[in-house]
C-alpha cells in the first residue's frame, strides 16, 4: 500500500546530510597526478611552498643595480649580471652592475635604475635623481614564503594555483578522485530520448541529468539504466548496481506504487537511514545502506532530482567545508513565500543593473525542467519564510547570462534580434522591472501597467475562440485580468494556441482571428540605454 | 637592439581582440555528441524543442480526474487511467476517473482531486468542497512549447539543459570543440618544476598555467615546451609548432633580448598584427599570423600571462557574445588607481557581509603569481581611473572561498584553526574591515587603529636586529609606521625573518629576540559573530 509521509516524520535537509555522513562516511579515492591534470579537481592535502618566491631577490626591469645611497651620482660600471647567473661579489660603494629583468640582485645593491633613466658611457653610469631604496626589486619571499600554504585540503585547484605550484617547483599533486556511481531510473511511462514517443509517455530526463552532473563533478557513471515499475526488476537492478559501483542513485518515476517499490526494495536489501525530507521539491527522498554502500532514492519529478542532488547527495559526497555553492546577494524584485512546513527552493531569473543584482522568483511547478533550466539560480528558503519585494536575499547562482534581456509580453509580430535573452513571460515582472530599474527592453501591457515614456507601442484586439474548457493566462500576463474564470492558465499566447481545438481560448488577434471580441490592450515597448538594436522589427 | 614600445603606439585591449578576429577569425571545430558528453561545452547551434513539454496534460498527484463544475458532489468512478495509458473516452459529466501522478488527463476533465481529499466507496467518489479548475494538472506545453528555444548558439551547456534536452527527446547535439594549441616558453633562467633549482634560476610556471587553463576550456595542448633564449631555437620552435597545431602561444622569459627574439621570429615567419597593448600587466604582447595560423607572444611575468590570456587570447578564441566572464558588483573597501595610460587589472580579495560583497585591492606586482592565485578576482580599470573607498565596482570573480576569514596582522603565537582562510597581510585592511563591517576575525595593531571592543589582546616588543639593508614592512603592516626609511618592504614578520643575516631587520620579540628595542605594539583580536571557534590558541 501507499506509504504516506507525514510532516512530523520528515527531517531537515541539513540533518539528513549529517545523518548520512555519520552513518556512512564517503571515502573518495586519492591519486597523484601531474599538476596539469589537477585542473578543476580538489586537493587531497594541504600543500605548502617548499621554497621562497621569488627564490632570490631579483630585478624587475632591465637596468643597473645600485646602492640607493650612492645616487644622485656617477657610478663605475663593474660588468653585467646575466639572467640565470649567480652573483659572485658584493657590489662595492660607488659602483653599479648591469642587470636584466629577472637577474639576481647582487649583495650590497638595494635598488635598480631602469636603462632608460641613466646616462651611460662605456665605463660610467650617471643617475641624476635620487632613488628610493627597494626600487624595481622583487625581494626574496615577497610573493610567497617557504612553508606558506598554496592549497588547503579540499580546495578546488584553479589554473592560477597550478601556476603557483609550478613556480614553487611542484610538478605532481595528490587529488581527490570521483566515485563509480550507478544511475537507475524507474517508470512505465518513460521512453529514452532519441526514440519515438508513444501517447501518454514522456522522455526520461532524470537519468541523463544525473549522468551529466556526475560527470561534470568528476565521477564515473554507470548507466543511466531504465527499469520498469516492477518490484522484482527494481530490486534486482539496485542489488546488481550495488555490486558494481560505490554509490547508487535511483530516481522514482511518478506513480504512487513505484515510490513504494524503491523504498520496499531498499528495506529488503539493507537498512533505510532516512525517508522523507522537509524539502520542496523533493519530499519523498530516501537513503539506505545496502551491503555497506550508500543508495539514494530520489523523487521522479525533474526539479526534485536537480534540487535533491544539489542539496543532499552532492553535499553528502563532498562532506566538508568546500561544498558551498556560489551564492551572491541580490534584491528580491517580487514577494516570495516558502512552504509553511518545508525548506523551499525557488528558481529565479537574475537581472543586473548598475549596482545591484535583482532576482525574480519564477512561477514554477516541480515537473518544469525546461523552466528550471532557463533560470539563473535559486533561493533556498526555510519553512514559513515570507519575503517582500526589496528584501536582500542570498541566491545560489547557477549561471550568468551576459546577453541583454527582453522582458515582458509575448507578441510574435515584434521581431527580436537573436543576440538577446528573451524572457517573454508576461507584464508583471516587466512592470516591476520598469519601476525598480532593471531589464534592457521591456514590453508591458496597458492592462497591467503604463510606462511614463516608451519607444514604441501597438494595440491588439483580444478574442475568445472555440468552446469548452476555458484557457486563460497566469497572473503575469496582461490578458489574465480578463480571464478570472479560466480553467487552464498558460504562460503565453503560443501555449494558448495549442488548445485552440480543445477549449475556449483567449488570444490576441495577431495570433488568431477569433470569434468573440473581449477588448483590447496596448503593448508598450520601453527600450533602455542603447538596446535599440535588439528590436529588429521596430522602426 | 631592444625595441621600446611607446605609449602612443599601444592599442586598447578591445581593439586588439577585434583586430585579431577581423584579420583571422577562429574556426572552432564542431562535433555531434551524446548529450551527456556535451556537459560544459558550448552549443554549436540554436536548439528548439521538437515537442511540447509536457507532451500532454498530466495529473501532478495521485487522485481522481474530475470536471470541476461537478463538485462539491458525489461522482461515479468509471475506472482507472494508468500511467503511460492513452485516454480512450471523454469524461462524462457526473463521473470521475482514478489517475496516478503523471497519468494523462482524460478529455473533459479539468482538475484532479488528491486521493486523501475524497471519501471513496467501491463505486463512488465524494468531493465535499469546491475545486478550482486546473487544480493539480500540468497542462500540455506549460513548461515548454514546441519550437521554443532550449539552447542558443554558443551557450554553455549545463546539466539542467541536458535534462531539458532529454525531456524534449533529444539524445545527441552539435557542440563546439577545442583547438590544438601549442605552448612554448622561453628563457635561460627557467627550470621545469620537479627538478632541482640552481642558483639565480626560477621554475617555469607560465607554460603550466596555459596548459591547465587551455585544458579546462576544452582545448588539446601540445607542450609546454621550454626553449632557451636563442633566436634560432625560438624561430624553429614556433615554425614547427605552427605546423603541428591550430594556435601557438609563446611566453617570453623576462630578459630584454628574448622579447625581441620572439617578435623578430614572428616578423620573419609571418606578419605581425599588433605589438604592444595599453594593458597592465601585459604591455609587450604580440600577435602574428604565420602560414595562416594565429600566434600570440605573451610577456614572461606570470600575472601578465594570466591576464593577457584571459582578456585577449580567450576573448579571441570565443569571439562572440558568450565570452563574458562572471562579474559581480561589489563595494570597494579601499581606494584604487589605474595606470594613467593603460587599462589596469588589479587583483582583489572579496569579503561577504550580510548584504554586500566588499573587495580589497591587493598590494601587487606582476611577478607575484602566488599572491594572484590567492586573490578572489580582479578589477578591470580604464586608464586613469581613480576610485575612492565605498565606490561600487564590477569585479571579475574567479572563485568564492566559503571559509570564515581571519584578516590582519601575522602573529605566530596565535593559533588559528585549519578551517579558516588566513589573510595575514597586515592591519590596514583589517582596520577598514572593522569600520565597514566585514571579516570574521580581525587582528589589528595599535599602531594603525584601535577597536572599540575586542575579545583578546597581546602586546609584543619590536626590535631591530642585524646590520645592513633596512628591512621593514609594506604600509598594510602596523610596524611599517616605525620603519619609514626601510630599503626592503616585506609583507609579514615571517618574510622579514628570511633577511635576518642579510640586513637590519625589524621584528617582533615573538619572532626573534633582537638587539635594539624600538617600541611596542598591542594586537587586538576582534571576533565577529560566532567565529570564536576558529581561534584555537586563545582562551
């Protein structure tokens, strides 16, 4: 029978990670590699510089090594110290030595005068102004002292760190390697991408997500393997995967039965560590230990798989101080509310303005992987959180889209350049953007707000077409104000168009010449800064 | 003879990139790969969804598909629609159909009531409250409409995008592949890491940096190959590399002669496109076309190699709208000044406070690769820029260090936990941090500032030791106020200690019991929030 996960039995995400780590700490393998192959990996140990950097005091210019107290004055030139050559004598007072950039500074010298700043004869060098001690010298150890740490244990190795390791003479380093991870997906409705899609079926995407993400993190992936929604098949697939790998991830399909199959199979094969998270999306997550190996059962909704992997599985795998994702502080551009009882993860669009990053919480349901993948990051909100527009929030940033943004109503007669980011999700965020000062091109409907000034406007008539289920728009779209009774709320006229022969659909005349006129709206196009070039179709 | 690069002959970095692109556009190869192998690569084409997502309207819960206008009421149960099963009939008024999460919604139905929200007998289902149309339904196309773009051309492919491609049925994709890049380093003073270091020599690091960075960006690397500072050898190495690769990078050593050798070799082998950038660090950069292939000559200082690669070579390679690095806005915590005539790149430390990121410009010289690699990012300043503390700046962020930060004076008797980031660079930034509100543990000297409150303090006596060149401290260190005449200015007492037998060194008693007492300073330790645990040695 269906197992119901009651709120009071759920555990917090942080607690779940701690519990998993304490019950079965992950041992990631370590290998010694050439520093070039260490790029992007994590250091398995603290690495200290075995030498000073620079290893000796060096000239940073081509010129003459002097005693600064000798100048202004005429100095006898006692020869040249080539790069790579060890100084054999101390510089006597009143004399100088020619040096190249990088030559060792001879003992006694405390400054170097540039070749273009002296008057030179064959035997003498004249310096006419005074010189600060230390001028043009890179002192021994001034960059890094022997024993100073270059890398901490667990630190991700950047190309700049590799340069520093090389400069310190280190050619190989111990790094943390990945695990062998088996990925299993379950569900009768699933079809692998690349094959034809039968009616009422969907393409499997969770396994591909996990495989790509694990690969990105340096793990080796077995699978994804698709299993039907059948207890025996699921049990056998998990059991076999446990023998062949270090970690097993199973994503449930979405039927009620199969969630129980995974849980039942794990209970039968080993010991369940936790089942049920105060986490949205991703409540029915389960973790078990089977023959000494960790197995996670993830919910079948794509957004749940992404969030649970990011916040639970990956934190378990990295178990240390270095697993924190890249977060930035930003200003919330619209109110947001968490689930009253669960930690809630809300995807956002991020917008840069001159001095602030604004984030806009996205209308979202956990099946919407396409919408999630177009987001720039997400907010992690504790249960019951309510935040007003203008609040400062921490955002987990997934990517930064450098393109100018067109935000607002969808209207297919407006031709937009290919080099822009199109967020044609409705007027609501565009009206907020207008007020708060972000976005490059804003397209707003007169039904939701009216800009003080604009570069272009057009009026479109709105019509009901067809019969049956009423198809309107989500609150972000201007036309939503005309369709309070809609059965279906879609995100844009192009989606509404899909329902044309299946219901009563509200559409602008520019999409479909309809039957019953409802009214009209004016779309205002506000072009900020010099974003004009991104609107091709507009004079 | 030495070629002098005059300011008026230098070109702007943006102009240099444009010139290189217009003279010799890069053709990056394209290949079709499994979506899993596309992770982190760039899409070679715009990819649109071939289907709607969801492909049909689906239930998002386990329950009963109904006509919302029928409830409250008692509905006849007409059977079950399993997941993966195509609806064969329209739901008649007054009836309902059992559905699983993910089952197709039968025509006529416009909502689903959860199984736990009904009273059920064998033949009837009773819904006692009214139900909004659309409840618990994921409408066809509500995530993504057929024809909606999933990826833009040149967009980097994330694991979330791979999930979306899979969900849309796409199993392979055309991606941009890397080039074959030859890396050559020149210089007589260079020794490869891993071998013994002769006097007056340094380890080669530029080639290793470039190889790692190129590998990270998906290019194949030939080398790094070390060549001596000899015209014939450099000419032959470049000529051979051009034949074996798509792009050649040569880093000069630092002697005057060899900069000319690379330039002379390039002039002789092909055509120089530009020589000399209004760019700091990295003025003597050269680009040439040799037998139809691009060759860049980079200056030998490690910081120049990093900056020129990032801002010139990589922009040339990515030549499009998607090459912008990750930048954030931050508040400058100390004044900064650009070179009057050159675009100037200044590494910074980044500090997070509740609502702001502060950045602190680092005391820096272009040979300091260790210091650069410990920075969090850099500022790119146009020539002549002067910015005051408190200015809002754009920062190119290279990494985010999640550890708590200990900032301030170095004192080896203070034992610090291993889990902290130690920026023991002196009191100046710590005093600013105290005032502006960032940093977790601050250690300031009474010689530079005095906190209102503190958790711990200690006094140390300061001594001159030894004879000769005077070794003091950079302005950030408290003791610098006692050593205005220092010939050598180092960053910390541990570096000063290295000069003990070579000069007159100012040191605290805790480092060396000296001869001539100069005074004393009190170190105050200010522990913010609950960072107490990071100070192990302090009661």
